[in-house]
């Protein structure tokens, strides 16, 4: 997911994506805790996607 793609979306779409990514992050944390995590790199990707999404939301709020 690129920041340029996120800037084209509406605030409601960004909010729903943020909620979805937060749920995914929670599920990955639970899998990691129980030792069932098959793709450890996915945790880093989701965390960065959440940060990217929050940054774009802040940019849109300031504009």
C-alpha cells in the first residue's frame, strides 16, 4: 500500500482500513504469542501500513 494511493481515498475509507489493519495486527500478535505465526515479516508490514495510514489521515486533517 502506497501513500499516494491512500491520499486518493476518503476519510471514511481510511478509518475502515485502519480498523481492519488494527484487527489484523491483534490477530498477528495473538498468533505470535501462541507460536502459530507462519509469516513473522507480516507483523512489520502491518505496523508500517498502520503508521502510513495515520500519517495520511493527519495530512488530510491539516489540509
